[in-house]
C-alpha cells in the first residue's frame, strides 16, 4: 500500500532577535481566530519551501529574510482534514523592521514565555520542543557553575 504524501505543505519561520522569537496572532474572523502561530504559509505550486517562506514573510511582515536551517518537519492533521506537512525554519537575518500586515497582533517573546500563549494545535508540540531546546544551554551553564568549587 502506497504512503500518501500530504497535499499541503506549510512553512513557518522561527524569527529570532536578541533572545526573543516573533510570534503572530491570527485575526478576528479568520479560521482559528486569535490563535498564535509563526509567520509563514502554504507552499504554492512551483515553489520550494524556502522560496515560499521568503514570499510569505514579505507579504505578512514586509521583511526580506535570509532563510536559515530547517529546524523540524512533521505531519499534522486537524480533525476532519487531510494531513499537512509543517516545516519550520530558523530566521536570524532579515532586512526591514517586521510590520504587521495581516495579523491581529505580532509580539517578540522569550522562548520560556511561549507556552502561555494559545498556539494553533499544529504548533503546540513544536513550541514545547523549542522551549526545551532553548532552556538546555541555560541548564548546562547552571550545572557547570554548580560543579565549580
């Protein structure tokens, strides 16, 4: 039996600056209104994921981004919907100041504060892993400090 590839591929940017990550809140009246997410969107026919993310960031935030490494990808299914493939990329370099072009709100937040936001169901587990990764260097530094005489 053939494994079906998700028909929809969605790309998202983990935009980092000065220890904070940019998150975006969906508009009132939209699907999943007021839920938080990472900027990005669907990969259109003929686009690579990187091209799609670059386009989406220009449209949503008016920035020209250098798309960094892929952080993670996985499939997610909303109830009654076909699975989507989510691909998260790191963005540390961009030209322009992010401007809210399509969201209810955008915010720079520290990773450890992210679990207090109401994220899209498809992003929740990724947010937990992102917070866990962000806390590891701090924990390692604390343990190293504790071992010193």
